[in-house]
């Protein structure tokens, strides 16, 4: 049985940054299925969904899993690993279930080659690929964290400009009015006020947030956690 579900996904960030196209992905998946003798039962287009969202929490992902549960497809075809899964653990756990159910995963773009988990070698390569993808993701996160820490330590501007500062060229310069608000937030926090009550106090006093809107507890949490305000 050679019925397949083809899965495509882009996030809005990717579309803006790289011009990634659902149509381009779909075209490549159709060509692969034709070459491999697979009949596409469904083509899923997941638009504006971050890869950090688990497959089962995406609208298209739920449809894909439904087709598998109802035994309507025996193959899952996607462009790359990161189209389907958020990390190595997610990938290996999900594909292990598919493997036990006789569902083969096909990844079309693997550095010029394709990957098919219907074979033991394909499963081995999937495990290795997932591990290396996780390593690269963690290394990228470490580099980003280190770069942000460097900017903060040297009062260099980063985006978005944090509350309490104004951006002048590439430097963060303290804003006296906003620094006074931060001092008030710290005072209330030390006194035992909750994040929500601090936000409510600022809103009641007519103190505008960074962009002129209302204060929310998440903004208070961010200010309290930002090491810039402890320097």
C-alpha cells in the first residue's frame, strides 16, 4: 500500500526572511512521490506555524495524525526534519510509533539526498540526523545567548529596546523617567506585591508602558528578570 500524506510548513518569520514557499515545498514532494511510486492521499499546508509547536498541537499536524490513526496512509513525506518536529526527542518518539505501526517517513531534502525510514539504514540515518540537528540548535542558542549577554554587559543596543533605556545609535542610554518607574517596580516587588498587582498599580497611576499601552504582568516579570536593571 503506497498511500502518502505530504506535509508542508512555513512560519511567518521564515517567509519574511527566506522567502520559503509552501508551493515550492509541495512541488518537490509531488515530484518525489511520483518518482517513488507513492500516491498522495492528502497534501497538508501548515502556514504561519512555528516549528516549536509540537506536531499534535498544529491544525495540520492533527490532520496528519488522524490519517495515520485511521490507516488511510502508510507514508509521511516532508521536505526536512524541521518541517515536522521541534526537536530530536519529539522526532524519535513520534517516528518510533510510526515505525511500529508500519508507517515510513520520507525526508526529501537531506543535503541533496532523500531519507526513507522503511529500511534499517534509513532509521539509523534518521537517528543520527535528529541528534546532529539538536546539537546545532543548542549551539545556536548558546551563541545567541552569549552575544546577547555581551551586548547587555557593554550597554550595546539590541532589539527590542528594553524598558528603562533609549537607543542612541548602537548604545543603550538610560531614560530617567523610565528608570524612575523601574525603581518603583523594584520597590513594590521587594514589599511583596505580585506581578499583577504591580501592573495594576502602574495602570491606575496612568504610567504608560514602553509603547504607550497598558502594563501586564509579563512585562513586569521581564523587567525584574533583566540583568540590565541590576547593573
